[in-house]
C-alpha cells in the first residue's frame, strides 16, 4: 500500500483554511471598518511634547464641553496632505481639532504647517509613535471624534475625503454635534 506524503496534503488544507477565513470575513458586520477598543472609553493621554511655535495641548482640552477631533498625521503622508484642506475648512467653521504629528521630524512637520496652514487648536509631537499606539492608530491619517467629556465616540481610519468620509465620518460627526447629544 502506497503512503501519501504530508507535503501532498498540506497545500490543499492550507488553501481550504484560507478560503474559509476569507469567506467568513466577507460577512462581518462592517467589512470596511476597523474595530477600535477606544470607542466608548475615555480618551487616552496625549503627549505633552509640542512643535516649536505651535500651541500645545492644554490640560482638560478634551474635556472642554465641546466636541473635539483628534487627528493623527505626518508630513510625509500623502493621504494626510489630501485631507488637509478639509481640516482647514472644518477649523474655519469652528471645529476644535487637535493634531498629533507622529513618526515624523519636527522640522518637516513645522515646515508643512507653515506652508500649508495650521488647522489645529493644539499640536502634539509624537516622534516615536507612543501616543499613537495608546490610541490604537494603525496608520496616518486617523481621526477620532471625542465628546465634550473626553469620551471617544468614533474612529475614522483614512483621509477625510471622498464617499467614505461623507457616508461614515460626517454622519458620526453630525450625531456628536447635534444639540440633543451634548
């Protein structure tokens, strides 16, 4: 009787396992969304390190009674540059935005804000990415909606542009800033 080599059986088993994993992944509640353990929790601390000549985060800024956006960005990040005009527009409309520059150099970040405008009420500098890790950031840009008492309401991974922004982020922001939600 001939024996079947395990090397013959292994590839089909690996394929079947991956196919099952992919198939079940298609039926998740929101296949585009990334879960965040921070939603519904108090906002983690933000580094006190700042960029020169830019305002730092004041104590209690995330518990100021008004909805605040916390935006993680980097000067080397093309999607961050794509969303920058939207951040400037939101700031001009009165939205309080805190920027956390991470995995960047101070000089490049400062030049970027000087050249393209600063949409942030406060700018934190996180060159090692420790604050980003505490917030669960996977890659820039990511924006969090924080309510007036400092609770994270929503996490948006990606630039604040396009249909995903319009269909997911804007409704969450409108809910957070609705008069009856405050």
